[in-house]
């Protein structure tokens, strides 16, 4: 092989080496970015733990789940009649779902967000965490991250259904209050006092 052929072969080999190195570097960046995206999608390494009342099953992403199931960020969760559930999100806080509730739960470091589609939920956010509950009716409630916060929200449609059921069943004010989450004590004067003057204060 003459000198010119050797130089050509050397240049070609060097060019191929540079091309291969670029491929490996690009693949490394793609793998790192994919891993980062996956971590964000799973709440930056945070996972929730499910507890159901009586260890009865509820629905998570379309599948039956019981106490001890892992809940990842973005999960769709639904509780049936007679079964409530709690998702522990240490160190962020927790979400309590009452029966006949449906949510989409997303979370990451410093944030818990609940999209409430049906029913009633109670969100507890620890200090340093912003807790947020939004309904599909565009109503939004948030906690103050400066302190521990608690939010209890019922979906407007669920409140209407409960009120209608109470009226149809002939329930009193106290029973209706219990269904829609109004403190019963707030209604005791109106229910107990009546129009009897002997029960009224001077």
C-alpha cells in the first residue's frame, strides 16, 4: 500500500471514530433525559401508599387495589359505595377520600394537586408543601405552605345529589348537614330552640 492510500485509510478511520463517539454521547444524553422525565412523572421519587377501609378494594387506574398498594403521581383513583380510602404521601402529607369519590392525584416535591371529579376529599399538606384541590367546575382551594394545612372539599354535583336525596327521603336539617359536610352544631339552635319561649334566653 502506497503512502497516499495509507493517509486515506487513516483519515477514514479517524472520521469513523469521531462519528461513533458522537453517537454514544447523544445516546447518553437521551438516556439521562428519559430517566429525569420518568422521575418527574413519579413524583420525583415520592410514592403514595394506599389504605382502604376494611381492606376492601377500590379502583386505581382501572384496576382493583387494596391496602398496601403503591400510588404513583398521575393516578386516577375511585372509591365505591361504602368504602373510603387514604393515600399517605410522606413526607408531603395525605389524601383522604370518602365513599363514592373520584380524583386524579398528582404530586412532587413541595406540591400535591387533586382534581376532584366526584365526591368529597380531605387533603392534608405538611409545612413547606402547597396542597391544592380543583374541581372540574374550576373551583380551586389551596393551602399556605408556611404552615400545615387542611382542605376539605366536596364536588358541587355531589352536594346537589346529597341534598336532593335528603329532601326526597324526608330527612331533617341535621341529617342533611351530615351528608353535605356542614357542621351539625351550627344548626342546633335552629332545630332545638323552636318557637317555645321557655327555651329562649332573656
